[in-house]
C-alpha cells in the first residue's frame, strides 16, 4: 500500500498511467513482485472501449498466466478463423502450439478491462479511478512522478474488494475527501495511457510517421449466429454497388445474441485520410455475409472508431526511469490490428525489468526492456510493415487474396504468421514470414514486384 505524506502528496515505488490492458497487467505483475504500485485511470469502470473484442491465443495465454482462466471461461470461446474473399470461404482452426492455446475468446472491453483491473487490485496494486495524470513532475531534470487531477467520479479500487475505511466510503464522499490535485511521487513510471498517450507525448514520445497506422470503427448488432465458434474476417470489402473498398471487415460473435462488426484500414492505402470510415462501416454492415442476419439499419449503439499506431512506431519507449507499453508504445500488429496481447506482454516485461531495477537500485536495468522489445518483436514488426505497404495497393491485395484463398495450406500458414503463432522450433520468424510474403507476391506479379511494392 502507498503512503500518504501530506494531504496532497502521495509516494509509491511505481506509478502506472492508465489502467487498460497494459496498465492493469503491469500493476498485477508489479504487485506480485512486492512492489508498491499505483494505477491511475481517468475513466471509471466499467467503461466501454472501441475494440474488436477478440482475444487471440497470445492474449489468452497472458490472461491465464495472470490467473484469469476461470473468468475467460464465462465468455464466448472461438476455435479458429473464417476467412472470406474472392467468393471463397475457408475455416481454419487456431494452430497447435507448445506455448499458446488453440482457442480464443470474444469479451467486451466493458467486461475485460474491469476484471483485469480488479485482478491487479486483488494482487496488491492500488487503483485510482476518475483520476488523470495530467503532467509529469521533474526533479533536477529527472521524472519523479505526475500531477494527478481527480474528477467527480473519483474512487479508490473497485466495488466488492477488501477495503480499508476510506475505500468503504460512498464514491461521492470519496471524491469530496481527496484534493482536486495530488502530486504522486514515484521512482519509476509506466506509461500505459493508450494510442493517444497524452502523458507519453508530454515526455517527448512521438509516432514515427514512416510506420503504418491503422484506423478502425465498430458497432454491435443482434444475430442468431452469435454462438458461432469461429471469428470471421472479410478480406475484400465491397459496397452495395459491388465496388471494392479499401481495408477489411470483421464479425466477432459474443455468444449473448450479439456480434461485434467492424472495418479496418491501413495508412498505407492511397488517400487513406480521405476515406470515410463511417461510410465503410455502413456499407460493410449492408453487404456482410448473409448468414449473420445483420439488419444494417439497427445497430445496437453508435459506431465508434479510432487510430492505432503500429509496429512499435512510438519512440522513445525507454527513459531514465520510465517505460512505454502497449498502444502507448505503438505495440499493435500491422498484420491484423491486434493490440491487446502485445499490451499484456509488454506490460509483463516492463514490470519484470522495473522490479529488478528496484531490487538492484539501478535504473540502467530499464535498457533491458528495449533489448527485449527488439528481440521479441523487432524483425516481426518490420516484416509486418512491409506487408502493410504491399497490401496498400488494392490491385495487389486482390491478387494476393485470390491466390491465397485457393490453397488451404497457404492460408493456414498465413494465419500462423499473421497471428504471430509460429512455433519456437521453426526458423526465425522474420525470415519465414518475409520468405512467404515474397513468394506470394512473386507469384502474383513477378520476381521484381516485391522490391517495387516495398518502395
């Protein structure tokens, strides 16, 4: 538990800015290591978050390691992916793997983020909801914490948890009993405030615009096929007149009578800034495979969207005593727009490195996080970025899907590459993935196509 030194100054070992997937996972692993950790989250749980809601095997592994398998089992499980393109449909199971399970889940972020945050608190982390880290505090040029502003909905931890007398207060009483502005002092800071990362930008972190960026938008519909055991991706989205549109569509069944329906687009598409994603969403809802029974005029809520920095595109990720994780670090897979698993993974490693730094009283240990990022994702994200540039050409994308969809073995291989589920005993991931992409592109457009398309 943190110690309060004055009415408006709070001391901790580690401050985690944001309590979404990355922040809550970091809080959990730090607390498990015996670290005094405070997570500050500007919203109040439960809260919605724009997302596809799909958890792939990599994310399931991390949640299981955090002791949350029993929570996942109460949600809708999926055992593979259905890909649709070029009038062909392929259903592919998640591959067998020695580390990752062969299944995933679909869980609304409204539910997922709350139970992961609760798990961190139960492990010993402290959570302030309705509290925003608005500015860094520097002491002699070194980050020493953050100025935190509390909001009317402020509360400590989550309902139903073991609490001290202050936690038992009514939320309105809690909000009234704390200062509007608090200085949180910390030896280390984990920046986990999402893709916009206001706090990360205040420390000088910036997205490298040479890297791909994603845009996505989604909403929910009712569907009698809500218990379908696979998630679905449409690789050649078309409007109601049959015209090809950039990007891809997805339908993820939630098992409760509803489905998550959305479209995604990469910044590598020509004139992508002029694309109206709301129109894309409407057209996909109207043209999505008929088996879902979507009524495009009856979304269950307004469609919401956002942008995703990809391929580790945010720099720097490491400072003298702070680390960026998850979306704040641009840790989103360009192959499929997946970010939750990378948030959990980067959070776990960041917590490990910071715990060592505290034990050894040596902030230089934090450089190990940068080395881990490079070893774990460096070449893989490079290959994914090349692929993103390739599929930014609609004609090439159509040819790739037409060729790929005619071969189940090729598509199963592509699924393993794109979901980052290659086995450890295989040759280096980047070499394999790049070789596969090269072969597909060369088949489509000839031997000179890869170097031309990657320019």
